[in-house]
C-alpha cells in the first residue's frame, strides 16, 4: 500500500490546457473516486498516474517517490480498464497470471497467487474457461483478478462498470467495495456516475474543466457543496435550483422567486435584494395543501414503488420532489410544497459560491 500525491500537476496538448496546477493527496489505503462530466480531465489524470500519459508540469509521487520519469511497469500499480483488455486465446487462469509470467516469477508463486485471487472473486471454477465463455461481469472480475495477482501498491480503475447493464453494475459496485475493504490497497477510481462515487468512495474528488471543485466524503459533498456545480452534480435526483432575490423582514430572511416566498435556514445573513441561486434537494420537500406551502401545480407523477417522484411547476420553474411511499396526486392538481428550510442551500448568483 502507498500514498499518492499530486503537486501542481499540469497537462496540455499543444496550446490546449487540459489540467492546470492540480494538487491533492490520497492517503495510504484510501479509496478515492475522481468524478466529473466528460472532458473534465479525470481519465487523463489517472493515465498520468499510471504512466500512460506524459506530465507537462508538476510532480506525481507514489509512496513518497516521484514517478514522473518512471515507466508504467516500474510504478507498482495495476490498472483495470473499461474494456477488460483480456487476451482471447488465454484461459482465465492464464490471463490472471500473465503479468507474473512476464516477470519470470516462480511458477508455484504464480499459481498460488492466481488461486488466491480466484477464490476472492469466486472465479476458482472458471480458471479453465476462455473470455468468450464468460459473461460481462465475469470478464470484469477476471480483469480485477489480474490486478490483484500483481499485489500492487495502488489499484487504478478507469470506468470499469460502464459496459455492464444496470443490475450488474450495482452488484459489481458492491464487489469492488468489498474487495477494497478486504485488501485495503490504495485505490483510485474514475467514473462519470456520481451514484458510483457516492456509494463506493472514502473521499470524492469532483473535477470540472481540468480543475478540482471540491474534495470530501460523499456526505460532506452532499450536505455542504462548496459551489453550484458540485451541488447540482452530486445527488440523484439532482438538486432543484432556481434564481431569486433575498428579502428581509422582521430580522428574518426569505427568497423571492417565481412569485413565491421560499424559506431559508435560520441565521442566514445575506443582505436585502441579493441575487442568489436557491437550491433544495428533491427529498427535502414534502406535500401539503396549497394554503400551507409554496403553491405548485403537478405536472408529472412517477411512482417507483418505495417512493414517488413528482414534477411540479411554480411560476416558470419546474421542481422535482422525491416523496417516500405513495402519493395521491394527479396531473394539473394544485398542491403546497413544504420546504425543510434547514436543508436549503444558497449560492451567490455571480460567483456560484455557497453562502454561509
């Protein structure tokens, strides 16, 4: 196991800057997820850590050693790709032990490591099969087994679940997390799926346009996003965000937006008239009658079983609710929205930064 450090890391292709002076540290044994939209630089950063991309500037360290100039094979890392990258003419066991055979490792050591990894991943009965005889989930486990056999200091995962169907993604998420809890190897995992990030990570690094927007535990990012981008990216369904202006009366604040007055957390000190983004998560809104909340018209009702999602309209704004259980509401019906004011988020409209 080892720590990973990025110091003022930069990457550019010609005059196009992809990553600019990025820096943070991953602790020994930590599971860190790099998340962000396509083109944010997360896969490029992972590939630089792996030695598959050159670094334009800065330093990358593994276990305190600068690895900028080291070949990928000398960095003591193992990478699991989205495409599995298995050799079709080799059996499962041969695929898993291939990297050790390249190093001329003792045959007995190779066989023991392959057997141990296969047992961890429930592949011990499949060692004689070829990749074409496996399901997508089994192929991904073989790719993971190949990484485990190397016993690296750092595991790198590059969107490993993107090729799997929804049900299998959920199962593999749990398997990867359980594997980390068992091996406790430092892990860097790249995904664009914030649900994967929330459910798997010890800490999440949210990236946007080659920069780090925020680093924190999943619940820290969910409960206290630093800015509007993080607020809207983390959480499913996404946070509702509307534009409004602060109003102060008798020492209390509200936000006026779309013809309604919206509650804010107690103690909010924003000045009168300040232009803000008002954010509230779908799960922090409940239904009432129109006289006891923000009046809204129901547009769509989506029952999912355990909860019901509603799309409602307030003025020109559309708001999503996620209500636990079943709801007796119909399209075009007028309802009241009761906002959990202590869970409201306000962001400066000019800077998009969170207001305390």
